[in-house]
C-alpha cells in the first residue's frame, strides 16, 4: 500500500466486503458458509494497515453487517431505541477493539495469541451478554451453523461458545498466516487446522449413530389464520377456535400421537373461564389416551401468567407450567414461573417449556440434569424470525442431548433429535390448520455441556485476559529497555517493535 489513495481504496473495499458478508452470513436467515468468510477481509486488512484504519474498518464492517437487524429490534420485538443503539454500536466498537488487539499481538511477535484472541474475546463478549442481558444467549454466531450438523455437534461439549470460536478462529488464523510481519505462521496454520479437524471429526463421529424411532409419537398442531392474538376462551370466538382445535385431535391420536402440543398464548382465561378450556381437553385426553399441552394466558388474583397446561392421558390432574423467561418489554405485565414441569405417567421424563425459555441454555440444561429425555415447547414467533427461533431450540437439544418438539404459531413446527436432525418441519402459515406427526427418537445423550456447563466460555475469558496481560507486559518492556526497541512506519501510525518471541 504505497499511496494514501490506494490505502484508502483498499480499506474501503475490505470494509464493504466484510459488511456485505456479515449482512448475509448473520441475522435471522444466515447463509452459514458466508459467516466463516465475513470477518476475513478486515482481519487481513488489519495486518497491512495502521491501527486507526484497522479499528475504523472493523467497527464499520460490523455496524454495516448489523443494519438489517434495526427494523427487527425496533419494530418487531420493540426493544427501546437507546438499547438498540447501545447493542449495535457497542458491539461494533468491541469488534473493532478485538481486531485491533490481534494486529498488535502480531506486531509484537505473538502470532498464535493473535489468532486466538479474536474468537476468545468474542466468546467472552457473547457469554457476558448472555449472563447480563435478559435476552440470554440469542445473540450468538453459533446459530448461523445450526443446519451444518458436523459443526453443530461441538455445542454438546462447549455450548454455543465453541461454534463461535470456530467461526471466528479460522478466519483469524488465515489472516495471521498471511500477515507480512508474522513469525511462526506455520504453527498458526497447524494449530488452526488441528482444532478444526478435531471439531469436524468429533461431529462426524457423533453423527454416525442416528437415534432410532421409538414407539411413542408427538403431534404438533397450530393455526395462524383464526386470530392475530389471543382470545378469551369463553367468548364466541374463543369457543369456535377451541372447537377447531379439538376437532383435529382425535385424528392425530388415531394416527398414533401420544402427545399433542398446541402453540403459546392461544387463549386467555381465568379461574372462572378455565373450565371452558379444561373440560373438553381433559375429556379428549382421557378418551383418546393422549396428553394435550395447550398454551394460554392464565389470570389468577390479578396476576398474568404465560402458561402451558398439560391435560394427561391418564385423566389425572392437569399439570401447569409457567414460563420462566419472559420477553423484555413485551411480557412486562406477566409474572415468571420458577418450577419445572413434566408430563405425568410417561415414564420417560418428558418436560415442558415455553418459547423464549429456549433462548437461554440454563433451563434446558437443568431439565436434562433432572432426567428429561424430551422437551415439548408451545411457541409463538414473529414470522421473520421463525428459522432463528426454531434453530435455537434445535441447538438447545444438541447441547443437552434432548429431543425437542416445538409448536409455534407465526413460525415453524419442528421436531429434532439429540443430534439436531430435523425429524419433521412445517410452517404454521402453510394451511388454515397445520399439523405434523413424528416418532420420538428412542433415546437421549449425555453431554459434557450438560455436566460442566459454560466451562469453555470461562476458558476463553481466561485466554483473553492472558493475551491482554501479555500485550501489556510487552509494551512495558519496550518502554523500559530502549536497546530492545525500534520504530517502523505502518500505515497511519508508528509501531513500537520488540524482538519477536513466538508464542
């Protein structure tokens, strides 16, 4: 890069290319292979340009790639504008700092650390967001690979954080390999290739033994076309909608359904009107020997709950589950639940959760530790995010070795096994009423992530701290030992150089 105009043109091109790839490689319907390529242009630029250019290019690329999400954040899920600005702009600035750190470590003779700091830092950022934000772990690059099953198996060991590490670690290593001043680039290539090969090899091994079909079947049943919201169950509209649901359940039971799952918040009821819903569903459940799980808003003593009520096949008392994790803002009037719930009498520990509960890994992990083998989930999506929310549920199943059956209105009806294979899938808007039926896989899988939780995220946080400490020590040494430093022009700043020590 000789002339300023040429340097500027290259920087703008790299920024625009990364932003474009991020736009299509992330978001609500990502193209998974583009996610691996998206950060590469600005990462390569970082090792050929100055610090100021690196930071601005990386930040602008991330910001440009996230512009498609503004409408979703502000309009669809109604996140307050200051929060959206903080999230999008803040993450862009953080990405710029992460890329800048990699550049600095290459210049100071730490090529392996330079390659590792990018994925480690971003895993730490994603994990911190999952812990500190009420939105949980929905903001992760891991979901971009939800349909790439050999890669997705990594979450059974590391949680979503391992996939994020791979997706950013590979391009970071490629960029360091081609950096003009990087010593030890062969070690970087070998380390990156080894980690990727281990991850893909593990994924292929885990996929070798598919789960067979068990004797029990689950049916998912939903409609989008009867109402845009929830309806009072005792109203004429509510009774008509309930009648349309109940008319379809005997046919599903006749086809072998052991459990029928309806969507989230179909009806609203209180103690006085609940029998309008409970009586016909309980009778159907007992007569046809099928558990029926219905999603509704339940009002008791002035308190609103987002509920899933299971009407058992054995005619016993209904089981109530109240949603643990409520959508910030949209469900601020609701009170969260704090107890797990299981389908009674199944003998297989079938568990119940609701929609947004699966955006956070902790509850699903707790269910698996309690012996759950399958998870039944009423849901309600926002149309455009149906793929993402459905694949979040699939990812939770792979993390913990569970079968997940999720029935969403304005979304998808999906049954997936413990390896993330889709057993059946349909879009809720494909017909006035949509139903799918699938045999539940015959087993579940114990996973390291179930046992050890977010160990990998903590390991990445430690790696990040060590990398930053190393960078600080090098800078201090350069300032304290004049004989060991020199200067070299690099783009638009001057770089303090010390004798390389490969790490």
